C-alpha cells in the first residue's frame, strides 16, 4: 500500500467562496488572498500567502518589464499584447504579426515556439474553426509574449532559437526583474503551458510586484507596462474577458489573470492584491478578487444608486432550467480585509 501523499501548504487554504443553488450551499472553493501596502508589507491575508506558487500568466507583465529593460522596442497596444493572455481575436493575431515584423524580416510565425492551440476566447475559437483553421502558435493565447521575447532577443543580439531555455540570457533577465519587483527570490522554475519557463514566487510577492508596477513613474519600464495595460485592456484579455472589464471599470487599476485560478491587481497608490483559488478552477477567481478589492476600500456606489459595476465584472450566476437560481459568492472578506 502506498504511503499517503504529504500535506501541502496550499491544502490548508480556507474557504473563500461558496456556490449556492436554490438557497442551499452546493459547493465551496478554498483559496488564498493577500493584499499589500505601498511599502510592500502585508495589509491583510487569508490562507498561506508566504508559500511559493506559480503565478502562471500573472507573471507576464513582469516578463514584459524584463524585456523592456533588455531593449524591447514596444509601446502602446503591442506592449499590452506582450503582457497578454489574449482571446485570439483578429486584432490580437494581427498585433502578433506586427511585433514579428519589427525585426525587419528576421522573424516570422515560424520562429514562435509556444504550444499550438486554438484561440482562448469562445467566439474567436468558433470563428477560427469556421475558417478551417486548427491549432497554431499564432492563435495560442501566449503568442504576443513569445513574439515579444523573440523581438527582444533580436534587439539585444541574443540567439532567438533558444529563447525558451531557462539559462538563456532573456530568461535570466526575466528572473532578475521578477525578483526586483516582488522583493524576493524566485524559488522554483517550471515549464508553463505555453512552453516558456514559469517562475515561482509567493502570492505576497505577486501583490507587491503589481503594486510596484501600478505606482511606477511613467518613464520606467514598469511604468510603461502599467500604462500599456491601463490604456489597452482589451489587448491584455479580450472583448468579453473579466480582466479587461476590471481595468476598464476602475481607473488606474492594472490586472492580469493566470491559469490555475490566479489573479493579480495593482492600484495606482501602490497597493497590490493577489488571489489564488487552490482547486485551480476559475469559477470563483473574479468573484473573490472583487470582494477583496472592496475589502481594501475600493469605492462602490451608495445604496439605491444602481448596480455596482464591480459586481457586474465578476457576476457568476448559477442556472437551473435556464434561469438563475443561485450564484458564486465570496465569503470571509469584508472592508478591512479580515474574515
């Protein structure tokens, strides 16, 4: 008989959301929530915020900072696309081609080394299939990041053919930027779903990094990335994505979602927030993030002034026979952040 698997720190995460159907709690989601002050100290938390996690695509804005520091010649919507997990809409795919074209013929779609896939967005995926396409590097949601990594290598004079190697100078620059912004060392390096290295830090480190980027002066690489996210939120996600809607709803806020139910937010005053639903399912991710933002004191309309736009961003109704009969709701978070 095999010995039991060792307990993991994530296994001690508290319940942060419930799914209720017809008045009965049907399911619960455990998770970790941590908010940081402008100086990087922890303002409040629920769960083990000081253990390493893979932030997955929430690392992308930090990766983009590293690329700018290494000579990446991008700004505006293309810099936002370099930080994106895009839905694969036409403007996203054309943007990836524009990034590659900046290498003056030295790069093409053939140089992309991300994992082939169909578009992430449902409508974009249906249109892609209707046009007779199958999985491709271009359509995969990380293609903007990979195109930017290739262009960085060309700009810096580094070998672009090995840019996914964790020991490549590009990936060493990424590790240095993540450590700088998070205020801690990278504790592990794995392989992300797209094939690029993914670097582990704590959720507190993720929150610190996003607060630092959101408050950074505009002339710095981190300030440039934050401006690109704020000004072009649909290039970061898509026209029907909650991460884009959140940035459109709250002026000055930057945000990035990640696989396995990660969400990271930075506020312009330097505060940060990071959330992970520990079962990896995305259903409660936005709901808990919005509840945590309210716990941080983010202003919402007074009673009687109409629906809260933040609630519209994260609304997750539960349906029965085609009509709403319940919802996914955050628990244990209120203003001040203590559950």
